[in-house]
C-alpha cells in the first residue's frame, strides 16, 4: 500500500513539475528543492507515524526520493568520458 502511494505521487510530481512543465523548466535548483521539501515530501510522508514499514517499502521510499532528486538536479557531465550521465546515489546523498 505504501509503495503504491510512492508511485502515484511520483507520477503526479512528473506531470506537475516534469521536464516539459514551464514552472519547473526555468526554476532554479534552490526553488525546486524548496518545492520538494515543502509540498511533495509532506504529502508523501503524511501519516508515516502509523506506518510499519517493511524493508521493501523502506527501499521504495529511498528510490522515490532519489528519482525526484535526479529529476531536480538533472544529468551531470563526466569529466573523464565527457558524456552525460545520471547522478549516482552517493552523489545525491551529499546534496
């Protein structure tokens, strides 16, 4: 049930603030993070005091957060290969 909630909210997030969205395309990263922390995260975690998470659901929550953060920060150009790539989980944790 909880993991279904994550996927539903992520789809809503992409539709509202996806790459094609005028608001999200031209917003700076600080604003995007502020939107994530003030609007999206409270909706995701609503009622979490009563959840008893399994390891799978806990992992789903981490995956959801990483997907949103990857969309916010976008791709990164690798200095060695000079190709664009997605951020790794370790890079997302530091942000």
